[in-house]
């Protein structure tokens, strides 16, 4: 009976290996399909077409020997700008000559020029404002000086008024005529 048991065990091990191999192949296949779907989705996005038309469009472009060039794209807000060029290819499909490049450089140059003018105008305005501030500061300084002199004059007049008031309040040194002294003292008469 051990021969039969060994045979069954070997058959069972063989079936497990085959099942593991099939599961591994299915896992690899589903992973490959997922990568294919992802690649197809990315291709469709790059070509700006639906996924159903992506392969057809890609084949057309390969037949036309189209080459993609990596271009840095600024995703900033504003108007989209594009560049076009006439390209000459050799038999191998390599680029041999580029003609008539039309880019947004002209637009950018004009924009930079107008920006430079605006900056220059702003700098002129700042300079004019600085001159106005200097003039105002000078006027304030003159006014402060005038106020200081006026304050000194007011202080001097105040001191003079204090002196005059003190002088008025002092008792007079001149003798006063006193009628009371004469009346209060009895007269000495020389009658005896």
C-alpha cells in the first residue's frame, strides 16, 4: 500500500506545482495586461486621442517618421504659447535641418520690452516721489526751525513779563505821607 500512497503523493505534488505555475502565469499575465492598459492610457493622453484610436494614431505617426522632442512646459496661468518648425529628415528618419521656427519668442520679446518700459516708468515715478519727499522734509525742517525761534521769542517775552510783574508788585521805597500819625499823636503844646 505504500507504493500506491507514494504514487498519489507524487501526483498530488505534481498537480500542486502545475497549479502554482498556472497561478504564477496568470499573475504575470494580469500584471502585463495592467501595464499594457496603463501604457495605452498614457499613449492616448500623449496623442490626445481616445484609447481605442491611440494605437492606430501611433502607427500612423511611426509611418510618417514623427519624432517627439522633449520640451519643458510651464503650466503657469495665462495664454498658451506654441512653437512650430519645418523639419527635414534623412533616410534614417534623423533630423537634418530645421527651418522657419516660429515661437512665442517674438511675443515674449515684446512682452519683456513693455515690462521693461513699465519698470522704467515706475522707477522714474519712485525717483520723482523721492524728490517730493526730500522737498517736504526740507520744508518741515525749515518750519521746525522757525517754530524753535518763535518759541525762544515767546520764552523771552514771558521772562520779561515775569520781571515786569515782579517789579510792579515790589513795595515802593518812597516815604508815604501818613495823616494818621499826625492825628494820633497829641500835639505838644508849649503852654505851661
